[in-house]
């Protein structure tokens, strides 16, 4: 019985990992891809998520063990979050902020030496997770 459960779990785990790997190289999810009618968090909650994520990014950037690829990834993520905070302060509609700044950082990554090593699949995964956090 244990062997059967172990096989079933391993099969499920490898299927899940395969699906996650495929999803991370695909285009980022959009608001339309979220289940149901997604509701954005209130502007106060939205700001709190951005601040929390910036703090997480700052920890990764400050860690002495952070490798070059991870440093580029969190530099881009922190930059995107900073742009999002600035757009909120400027009154940009909340539903446009995330996607606009995701695109902006991806465009900058082409020529910015600090972002040139940022892996698109990893950045997409961070963005997808952020979108989920920004919805109720």
C-alpha cells in the first residue's frame, strides 16, 4: 500500500513539476487568466503587497550568497515593484500598473547591464505570483 501511494505521489509530483516548468517559460498570465472575476485588492492592501515584496527582494539582493543570475532577477523585480509604487502615487489605474511595469522592465532588460542576465522564465514566475497576491 505504501509503495502504491509513493508511486502515485511521485507521479503527481513529476507531473506538477513538468507543468510548472512549462508554465514558467510561457507568456506571463494576465488578469484574464485568473479564475473567476478577479478583484484587485484595495489600494492600501495593494501597496502593502508591493512593500512586502520589495522587502523580500532587498533581502535577496543583500545576501552575500546571492549569485549573479539571482541578483539580476531580484534587481529587475525590485525595479518593477518600485515603478509600480510610483504609478500608484501618480494615480495610474490599478488594473494597468502591474502589466505596464512588467513590460517596461522586460524592455529595459535587453540593454541594461544590471538586468541583461535576468532569466525571463524566472521573472515571469515572480510576476505571476505577484498577480495572484494583488488579487483578492
